[in-house]
């Protein structure tokens, strides 16, 4: 995946519409939370834990669109902050591995401070 290519496409899209003026960290974060809520809404009353929803082709298309919206806003925020998203993600995984050692957390869904 070429993250920089996607970020450039998002930049071009926004610049063509003169939307960069609206893309503050606050506004992008709020827009991201709205898109996450739209994704959550699809699964809100699921009786199957989401399995029925992803099996339905129409609902799956909606899910894919919402996930793409979430992803694009994350990329916009990272771009605005001139953030190395790959580096930050890998560092976060490394930190989480320390907080959740395999021997203490395997098969458990509790928070690290309760292990």
C-alpha cells in the first residue's frame, strides 16, 4: 500500500475544493469520530457479533465505505501533523507488546493494568 500516494490524492481532492482551510486537527478529529460512529451504527444491534452484516453484500459494501472514510481521515490527520504513520504504528505495537506480554495476556481481554 502506498500511503503517500493516497495522502497526495486526498490533498489534491481537498485543494481542488478549497477545503484545506477547514482541515484543522480539531475538525479532522471530529470528522473521524463521526465516521467511526457511522461504522459502529452498522453493527449496533447485531445479534451475530457482526458476522451476518459482513456476509450480506450490500451491508458489506457500506462497511467498506465507512472503513475507507475512517482510514482516509486518519491519513489526513497524519499528513497534517507531518507524522510518519508507519513508524508510529510500529512503535505502538512494540509498546503494546510490553504492556501485554504473551504469557500474561494470552486469551484474556482485560486491560494491561489488571494482568
